[in-house]
């Protein structure tokens, strides 16, 4: 075929200013990018997936645990209040009160109050609502108070709307029970006044870590027991002196609790921090109990795990990059050496030295291929009396075997002539 009629594609479009293939077109570049992609993409993807799954699982576990704690605490508060109701019912059956013996009733309420120090006071009224036995010796008319009205109507009662005590200023809850004579007639009422700080003390056990919180709200959403960060509410000027029965809790958790739901979720608390919160109703009181912890602290373990993952990635990425670089270079360098030799031979520069060492297939290939390239070049361009050369024994298993290749600095040509190539090869060339 006439060489002038054939078109040889040129690679010049892919060469840079130094005459080398551009990175994105080179075998080395493609191998490097592919090796990095096969190493880093799965590593980063799996690490991210594992971290997100761990974060989600940890959060769900934390919310489940907090829900159980909220339910347990709410049941405990309800049980504690019912015990106080049973206290006054037991006092109402004391014979000294049933007989409406004023002196005996006075001694009875004083002894019971000494037995139960968590009461602020304990007293008895007559059938008209006038106090007749009171450790404070304060005999006033309380007939219009709801807990007195309920008891005189024959009902045991717990006031679910806490109020400030006129005696101590503490927020109190009143429990009452009717006093009946042997004939079953209501002859008075026993009223016990319990500060809610007794309840609040039990909730402090839920102050986990630096941001754990637990508090109770009433049926309208007002705080019954002070939250842990009540001082921040006061400092912001939202209330004057205290949060109990003055600060209206309007968080999503509070709304869920007052709707009678038991559950947990992520929401913004009363001071504007994102929290993991759990809520549960206090049965029989129309109250809601909430347990909260700032999400930053709750995720502290997950954040530590994230830092470990980041550190491992920072270590693995350079290692993977170096391994990818070595792998790509080990494959591309022999190919680049052969490509360079072929280009030089194509330009007529027959004397080429391919100095690449390797014991694997890639390392041996340029040596074996170099023989063919140089032999082809010499047969095509040199006269028949060109010198013949022999490869050293590290290249040819038989040191006496004639191997066609280029001269090397490590060996010298023998003064023999190159044989004329076969006719078939000459015709092919």
C-alpha cells in the first residue's frame, strides 16, 4: 500500500507544552484517578453511612430510654400524690377527729405533722369550713376554698392547680378528705398542705450530665416545679422572681404532654436550645412531666465517634493515595517507556535505551517488546551489514542466543553482521 495514501492519526492534540500526554489523557492519570476512586469513594461512603446509621440508632435509643424515664417519673409523681391523699383519709378516720374533740383533734394533727415532715401543715375544719384544729393555732374560715368544698361534699380531693402558700410562699398542693361520724354524717374535713418542692427533689435525679432537665407543668402549661435553667428565664426578664406558676411553657414537648401523649422527640426548649425531650401525663392531675437534654450533649458519644472516623480518614486517604500512585506508576511507566521508544524509532532515532527493571509481567514486557521494536527499526532502516548484538544473560535465558535489541550501556555489540531478514518480513515492511 502506498504510504502517501494512508493517514496516520496524530497524538499531538493530547500533548502538553513539554511534548508529554496531558494528565487526563495519559494511562498513568486514568489509572491513578480510577485507583483513587475505587479506594476513596467506597471508604468515604461506607464511613458516612455507618456514622449516620449509628447517629440515628443512638438517638432512637436515647429517645426510647427518655420516654421510659418520663413515664416512670410521671407514674411516680401520681403515686406520691395518691399516697398523700391516703394520708389525709387515714387521719380523717382517727377517733379523736371523728368525735370532733377539739383538744384531741389538735393533738392528733400535731402528731401526724411531726410524723410526716414533708407536709407544710395539716388541719381539721368543722362542717362549716372553719378550722378547729391547727398546729399553727390559726383558726380561720376556709369554707370557700375548692379543696374544703370538695371534702365537705364527701369527696377526697387533690387540688391540681398549685398555688403560693400564704404561710411560706412556696408553691403548694392541697389534699383533703371528709371526716364522718359513725352514722356516716360529714362532721368536718382534713386538709393537708404539701409543697411541690418535695416533688421537685425527686425530679433532680433526672438532671443527667450538664444539660439534663426535668419539670412538671399544670393543665394550663404553667410551670409547677422549677426547671433546671430557671435562672436564664428570670435573667431574660420573662418572669420577675420565680418561674413556678408564672412562666407559661409553650414548647412542642409541653403541648404533647398536655394532650395526654406519651412520647419523645427533638424540639427547641424554653431557653432556645435544641433538645431531645420526652413527655408523659401525670395521671389524675392533668399535669405533664417533661425530661430534656440538649442534643449537643446527648450526641457527645456520636460526636466522639465522628472525630475518630475523621481521623481515620485523614490517615487512610494519604495511604490510599500513595498506594494508588505506586500502582498506577508501576503499570504506566513501562508503557510510557515503550511509547517513547516507539515514537523515537518512528522519527528515525534507532539507538534507544529502554532501562526499566521489573520481575513481573509488566516489568518484563518493555524488554521483550524492545527487541521487536529495535529489530523492526533496524530491518526497516539499516543496511544488511549493520552490527549484530547480543543481550546479556539477565535478558536472555541462553547467553549464546542472538537477541535483536538496541545497544545498552551495560553490554557491547559483537563484530558480526546482522542477518538479512526473511523475505516474508521484508515484504511485510
